[in-house]
C-alpha cells in the first residue's frame, strides 16, 4: 500500500463552525472518517465536528489496577499476619476496621497508577489515521489532517479555502517523541 | 524433664503501705538492666532513663504534710495501648511470659508507643550514652545495651524469668514460687514488692493481689495491667 | 396625585453600575498565541532578584534543613527538645501542617473541577504544585522524627528472609501508604493536564528546554483520541483523588485519635483535620497567587481580583466550618468529659502557653470573620495576602496546641511536663519552608504555571448573552 499523502487544513480557534463544515465537505467529496484526523489546541467534543466518538481502554485498565490493588491489600492485611502471627494488645490478628483503611488506600493507588500507565501506554502506541503536526496547533488552531486521491486535490483545495482554511500540502510525519 | 505446665502469668504486687520511698528498687533496676546515666541537665528536663519511677505526692495540710509514694513501672498490660500502634512490631505481647516485650533490635524510634502509654512508663534513648571506663565493667551481660533511637522499658527482668525457667527445666522441676525475682523485688528492704505467678492461686503474689486494699492504676481505661497496688492509707487495721 | 408622582419620581430604581465584563478573565479573551507567548515569557525570564532568591533559598535548605538534620542523625534526637511525656513536638506539628497545606491543590483542581467552578481555571496548576511540594516537605518528616532513621525501610512492606512485615494495624503504616498514594497520584494529576502545555512549550523552545519538554510531552499532537484519553483520565483522577485526599488527612488525624491520650481520643478528629487542612491549603493558595501575581511577568492578566474574591468567600465558609468542628470538640469535652480532658482544656486556655491557643482562635476565627465578608477587602490582593498568612499562622498554632500541649498534661500530674522547642527543630521547620519555596521557584521557571489550554477552553465557553435589557454571562459545557 503506497504511503498516502497527507494534507492539513488549519482553522483559527474562532472558526469552529467553518471547521465542522469543512469536515462535512470532505465527507461529500468521498474522503472517509478513517482518512481524516483532527488535531487541536483545546479539546473539542467529537459531536461538535461531526466525527465518530474516540474510544479508550483507560476505564478498564483503571479498574484492573483497582482490583490488583485490592488483592495486594488483602494479602497484606490477612496474609501477612497469618504468615507471621504476632500478638499485639487484645486485638485479633486480622481485625476488619484496620483492614478497611489499608484496602481503601491500596485500591485507590492501584486505580490511579494503572490509569496513568494506561494513558502512557496508549499515548506511545502507534495511532491510526493520518499522521502529521503543525506547531500552530498549540497556538489554538484546529487542524484537519486528511489524505485523499490525487485527482481530488484541486477540488478540496478550492472548497476548503472558501471556508477560510490555511492549507498545508504534503505534511510529513514528524518524530515528536523519542 | 518435668511436664511443662501452662506458661506462667507473671504479676507484680506493690504494697504502698510498706513502701518507704527509699528508691532502692530504682537503683537495683538501673544496675540490673544497664540503664544509662544521662546527666543532671537532661534528668531535670525530663529525660531520666529510669524504668521505674517513684510518684511522690504530698498529702495533707501543713504542718501534717506527708509524702505518698507510688512506684510506677511498665504495667505489662493485657490490653496494652503501646502494642498495636508500633509500625514495626517492636512492642509485642509475649505468648510465653504474657508480658509486653521491648524488641530493641526492631525499634525504629517513632515514639508512638510512648505517647500512647497512659502510665508514661516508657523511656527513649535520646543519645548514645557513654559509660566511661571502668564503669562499663559492671554492665550486666544478660541485658543488651541500647543504642540511641530506641525505646526501652521495664521488662519484669525478663532475663531473670527466662534464666529461672531454664534452670528449673534443666534440673527437671517446676519453677518455685519466689524463685524468680526481678531486681526491684529483690532489693526492696521493706518487702513492698511481691512477684509471682498470678495464674497460680497459691502463690504469694496471687494471695497479695486478692487483698481488700487492692486497686489498679487507671483501671477504667481497660488496659488490664498486671501490676496491683495495695493501699489502705497507712492506718489500716488500727 | 402630585404627591404620588413626586414619590414615584423620588423612588427611582437604583442604577446598577455596568461592570465591565472584561474585568473577568473568562470574558477578556486574547488569542491563544498571545497567551502562549505571555506564559513562555514568564517562564523563561529570570531576573537577578530571582537568582538571588533561588541561591539564597538553596543555601538555606542545605544548612537549615539538611545540615541540621544531618547533625541530628549523627548526634541523636536529644538535640531536639523532646522529653517525657512530650515525645512528639515541632516535628510532628510541622508534618501535619505540610500535609494540610498539600490539600490545597487537590481542593482547587479536583473539587472545584468536579463542581465546575470556572474561576479555578488559571490557577489549578499553581495549586497542584503546592500539593506536590507540600507533600515533598511533609513526607520528609516521618523520616526526620525517627530515632533510627537508617532503618526506616522496615516500615515498608517487602518480603524478607525473616518473614517480618510491618504492623498493618498501626496508624503510622496507614500514614505511609496514604502519603505514598497521595504523593504519586497528585504528581500524576499535576502531570496529566500539563502535557498539552508541555507540547506548546516544546514547539516554542530550543536547546535543553526543548529536549526536556519533548520527552515529557509524550509526542502530544492534540488528536481526538489523545484528548479523549486525557479527559477520561483527568475525569477518573478528579473523582478518585477527592476520597484519597480526605483519607490522607483523616489517617493523619488517626495518628492522634486512636490513641489513649486524653484530648486526642475524639471521633471528630477526622473531619476536624480535613476542614482545617482545606482552610490552611486554600489560604496558602491565596498567598502564593499574590506572590505569583506580583512577581511573574504577565500574571496580572491571568490572576485577577475576581479570583481573590472567590477564594476569599471560600475561606470564610471554611473558617466557619472549622470553628464549628472546633467548638463541637470543645463543648463535648468541656461538658461531659472526664477530669483528664477537662484539665487539658483548662491548660490550653490558661496555662503558660495559652497565647498559642489564643493566636489560633484570633487567626482562624476572628480575623477571617471580621474581614472576609467585605467585598472590598476580598478584592484587595495585599490584604488577602496578609489575612491568609495569618490564617496559616493560626493553623500552625492549632496543631501546636493539639500535639505538644496536650501530651504534656495527661492523667497524672506527676508526669506533666513543659516542652521547649529547640534550635534544631525550628531550623528544620524553617528549612522545610525554604525547601517548599525553593522547589516552587525552580518549577516556576521549568514548567508553564498557568494551564493555557484550560484558560482558552474556558474563554471559548463563556459568552455574554442578552437577557432582557442586560447582558448576562453564560457558560457552554463544551465537554458534553
């Protein structure tokens, strides 16, 4: 499969309506959502731009981490006193009230650390859709990266420029991380 | 070897009507347990390391003022507040002797146990206290010398308890009542301190503990202390 | 008739002064480009004054904190002022103080975010930094106050040849778990919303800064997936870190409350400490915002009088809540408590250190209640700076009352003792304050202190809507 050429249409931050309209026009020209990728300086709900909702596994990863934390806490609370029983005061070896405190802390720790690990792993994993970046994005612009067949180039150019887009042709994928 | 009966439950009885406040118990305890000398300034500031202190209260109106003595040591509580709060298990309940153990090697020095003791019976080693030559020659080899940063307290002379039990086991007999005596009990000239197995109803300590004059310190807190005090006011019986 | 019209004319409706909406940050938008540039300038500008402060504070930390602490490790805890029966003193007081300050960030960035209080936007990061550095300063104390700090790791659960585990029934172990959880989560919670701003900084810098930001920004482009993931993670964190925050200070309060000490064994300590922590923390946020606004370039655009106003109102509410919990504890102990606790209360109010107790009451109750109801005072930054400094002095006095004063006056008068803090303790406490300020100064030049993307998001969401004859502020929820 030949590498697709990626173009970028930049809209200023106030021109959300134009950006949404632009995506509509790209759809009309036959460019599917898989070939479009939107990058922006602030989060826009996918509904604003008429795009399919993104998905993430972070919720599930967080939950798994919470369960792991719970199990570790169960071991520390009930396993360790049974492994090496030491009597203190007239308290039982495995009292429930103290176990609740430890369980709560370790469960939350598991949830939060695993959520972060999820974010980290998902961020550095390869992503789908057109790749490319422009520093103006962090200056608040909305960028629409798209790749389409060469013959549509002119049509796209005209229809997007009408909406006030700044067009950048043949955006290269930059190595933004290591 | 004689059949090992149930471990003894050691208890101490302090007869306040006999106590003269001579502090021989404190001196004996210090010698037996290698208690360091911290110096006048530190003692004045409240850092004396004595495991046993004599609470002296003045009773009565002038000119009939009298001191009332109450030697207080670690009460070896059955429900010790110092035990559950230690993060590293340096203050634990002994299954064998049923007293509270001070594990010097494990203590990291958070001092939570000392705060939680309602009798303020615990001491903390603030410095490495020097024993200049030749004073270090009288150190008791049965007891460790604690370094700075660890808590210490009265142990009912557990080294004597263990030695007594081992001797009895080696000779194939039971431990006799009165055979094992902590240093303070041994030293008291008035015989105000009685030590023994309170689970044996016939021992001297048990009998003394059943006296009508008995009370326990801060009983209402529910610490289940092993030390019983006897106090009749000095005129009891007259 | 004439009298009626006269009356009606006299009773004209009061003219509402048209407040310029551009006084509010959310209604005074500037292009993102310009805001980025302002923040980058603020971050990269270092004046001579900055370097003098930074080096001075660094030296202070080296000498006051690590020097004094090292000396104490070599000599022994005895150079502090601890004694029987006051085995916990200034070390633990300052520990609780720093953990309390650390609740600031979470309150601002999590609770205010969950409640959609839009005024939080420009200072969430500044507050979160306070949490992280407050915890860094506070987390040193469980090490500092140990008698044998070289074996501190025995409190950490790890498998070892002797099968020894720490005592999970001890509040100090819960402390260790809670503070670790809170420190890690709040650092991550600081980092997650920072990523888009790091990407912005990556795009605008060269050299060593560019390398650092490039690594930390994780290749952020701003795709929908990245934003979705970030928002989800921030959402999980915001909701989850609130119970963690409550639990941390509750567990710290349990260090005292589960004990048998008269005056500590109170069920109200949990909520009492939490409210005190939030009061202390929010006051510290205001203090820091004043310093930021006065010293950093362009920060008068981001931090406005409206923020001091809003935080001032919150402070008044929390001061009242604190007074409620304090009085609750006091009344119950004073009315039906046993002789020991009544003695403690008498000591607090009339003993040799009663001035500490009065300082606490004046700074936590009198001063906020006399000043913070007034809008003009709330909208005067330097006044808020002084008031909030005093509130934190009051909160320190509160912890001092609770810890050494109560410990010194327990059930047996023979054992009562007065605690005198010594130079080492004071030095280490000041040293941790200098550490906090030092870390903050460093961070202010290494990461952008204002979350510009959140400010821009807020500005895009705020509009003035004409309702009748007035133009009313309205907020669009862009996140739905």
